[in-house]
């Protein structure tokens, strides 16, 4: 499979499924946090920012995406509000829909690729497009995780 850089993945994401905000985070600090390795809006979500898995990541989201290895699809603001502590910031950017795709290396989730757009912008086909992009980022995520 062809691999992409994070910048190339961002370009593809802008075309399909579409994004207002595009970020990537790796599991870090002995699996106690998620560290941002890419952001299309560094003023609001800077590279290097971290979310504590215990305090800032929904346990249901973590079980589904990180442990279960499944994409999370939140089609509307209600989904964003139910699962993300920073939903006010997300909504202030004009985002009201989210797709989070686990990036998996040999069956283990090493991070999450995150697509955010306006409420109602995403469909099941959008999730398929997001998964295809994430599948090409294993080398980039692996490299970023090693450099933390």
C-alpha cells in the first residue's frame, strides 16, 4: 500500500471527505495521553498538544476507537458534545460533525486521524474515504510516535 505524509493526507481529506479541521494524534506517554502530531489549525489545536486519556478522552470513545480499532462517526453537534470535552471550541470553528479513524500498526492502534466539518457534512461514504486515508499513514504515525 502507498504511504502518505500527513500534509498529503490533509490535501486528500480536503477533497474527500472534506474538512474544516484535520488533526492527527498518537498514543503517547506510556498510553496515558494522545499527542497531536498534525493540525490544520495550529492556533487553536497546536502540534504537540496533549489530551490526557483519563481526564480528557471519553472512555466510550477510547474503547471504540483505540481498543476496538473502529472508526467513530459523529454526524451532528449532539454527537460532538456527547463525546468531546472541547466541543465548544470545535463548534466555534464551524464544526459539528466528526470522523475519528484509528491508525493501526500490526493490529494495534497507535493513533487517531481526525476529520471535522460542518454538521451534517459527513455520510457513511465519508467514513470509507477517511478510513482509506488513515490506512496510508502508518509509517508517518510510527515515525512521529518514535520522535516524541
